[in-house]
């Protein structure tokens, strides 16, 4: 008969390994806010005091709090089995998030909680675990608790999580360089929370009160990845899939073309996302964004589909089907959802492409004689300067045979040397910064006069013809009011 032999893991070695599960500062903070939301908190304050004598980061919530026994259970590694059925609004899964997220950023984790007048606190310290190679949890007394920061912010109920010995936050830098690194990381934290919890911050999660999050006193504003407040955003038909008796909802969106965003909307979105890399499915578990920016290899990402998004909602009862990881930053849809998503992709791809091609086609349809022509022949697409444009024809009529031949060569060279890759890159990342026109009024007037002089026989082309030529060049797109005034004065 086999001999049983107990072989518990080394506490020192395991705790060191748990520090490197792949958490970043922002994903670690988000994991702790999950606990606050599960505790029905409506306010979460994050305070980072890096310049203090003993630097720390604290997360304070007004949730229902924990009793002494509940706190000790919460501090246990694996405090809940992932197979245990959780409440419909619970954002946890493994019972490891508080500990693994915290240890990834600090060596001392202290939790203070107030519930029904009972104030209790417990602390994990990795240095002590290393020394004793055992899971020794410190239960703090009243004096210990009184010396801790932010305890006074617990009014009737709530919890404070304090990270000290932040050995990874400043990356061993000091002074101004340390402050710069920490501020950069906190900026990333704010943007991450604004996206991951945007539905909680907006108060749109059913059965949940709106939550407010602050970071060093600054209110975190929700970042809606679907730009739903803009009237130009397209809401495609909602779809549903049943998995293990539970409903998964799929809501496709087509974001507006950048020209349909207000200046403030454009700045807000451009500073927080890359439209190409963030296209794809956005997966929500109980209203919390888990993963985004992925088509799960069903189609490749591309310029034509960069405005396509699909919001997918599933309940926590389907965690195992979605292979949720400890950090809650990865999720893969089950087969039934991927199959339905594949069908939806065809719809959103066509709609997203239409938005782009619709805008691009205006370049050629809005004027009678465009400067550029688009050709699709022999399974290739090419762009060429329109040699029949009135301005080019006017120049050609003034040239001799040899010079006219040289002009044709120049036109062909210009059309053949378009820096397509560079334009694609610039337009993908910064579409509104790509502009070919000058803004100075004096330059605009000089060009209008030069264009008028090129067509000295103004009685032939008339005001209407000259206006078409002006529009076709796109030199005056930002100054059409000035151009109209010029035409009214010159063509009487």
C-alpha cells in the first residue's frame, strides 16, 4: 500500500513566485477595486504617497466591510474555490486576487476593515515569510491600527488596503526621475480604470449603484470604447448565444469616422487608444471589461475594420468556459460564441469598410474633375494624377511639344511615387493631423489669384467653373468662405 507523505510548499519560495504572475500596477489596482465593487462600494479612493517617509499606496472604499473572522478568511490564499458558485454580482473568482495583486507590487500588505462597529486589521509581510518560511499573518491591535494612514476615512463601514515597501513602483530611481516614473504609471492606472470600469462609473450596470473612483483626488472619468454618445456611432442589431443554459449577449458597433467626432471627442479617444489595435471584441464579465482588442484569429486586424467593435457580455457562472486567468486580463470565448462572432464579423466588417470608403470616395465624387484618379484593374488598385484636370490642361496648352512631354513624365512620376506606407501609418495613428493645406490667409489669397491668372479667360469658365476647379484642388478646403468671397468679387 502506498505511503502518504505530506509535502506542503515552501512559503518563502511560493510567495516569491506569486510576485511574478504578470500583474502590472494598473491590473493589480483593478483587481483590488473588483473586491470593492463586490462589497457594494459606491466610492473608491486611491492614494499614492511616494514622497512620504514611508511611501505607500492605499485603496479606500465604503463597501460593507469585513468582520475579524471574514478578514482573516479573505487574507488566506485561495480563500474561495473557482468552482464555488458566486453571487450574480461577484467580480472575484480564485480567492487569490487580493494577495497576488498586492504582492506583485509591494512586500507589505495591510488590510483594515470596519463592519458593524468592529474595526479589525491584518498584515502580510514577505520579509517575515522569507525569514520563517511559513505563512505567518499578523493580526494588528488597536494601537497598531491607530498608527495606520486613512483609518479615519472609515465612517460606518468600509475597507482600507495599504501597500508598503513598494519595491517595484519607482524602479530603484530617486528624486525627480522617481517622480516622473511614478506619475507615468499612475496616469496609465487612471486610463486603465476609466476603461475597465467605465460601465460602473457611468452607472449603467444593472443592479449596481454608480461608483465613483478617485486617484490622488482626481476623479476618474469613464472611457466608453464604443463612443455611444456620438450620433454617428452605428448600433447594429444585438445578438444572443446560449452557453450551458446561460445567455451571452453580443452587441456590434461601428465607431464614427474621425471627421464626425467633435474636437474634444477626438482628443479624448486619440489620447487613449489606437483605433487599429483596439478594434475587435470587448469582453465583459458582470459588466467589468476583461479583455479587448482581439478578433480571436477569426480575421486579421486591418485599416478597413478599425472602426468595428463587438461588446460581448457573459455572467460569472460561465468563467470556466471562458478560461478566465487570475489577473482577469485574458478571456477566450467558448466555441458557440466564436461561431456566432464569426457571423457577426462579416456584418461589422462590411459596415466599417463602408464608413471608410464612403469618406474616401467623396474625394472623387464631389467634383467633376478631381486632381487624383483611382483605378482598379488587373486585381490591382492604383492612384494617378488626373492629366485631364483643367489646371493641367491649361498648363499643357502653354507648353511646346517637348515641354508638354516632360510635364506628362513629371505627372506620371508623382503618381508612381506616392508614399503609401507612410500615409497609411500616419493616417492610422493621427488622422486629424494629416493635412495638405496651409492655414495662412495670405497664402490662400495668393493661390486663388494664381489660379485665376491661370484661367485668364474668366468669361469662358465663369464663376461656376472656377468654383469647381477651386474645389477639385483641395487647396482651399479649410477656407471655402474666403474662396467664395474671392469668387464673388472677381466673377461679377
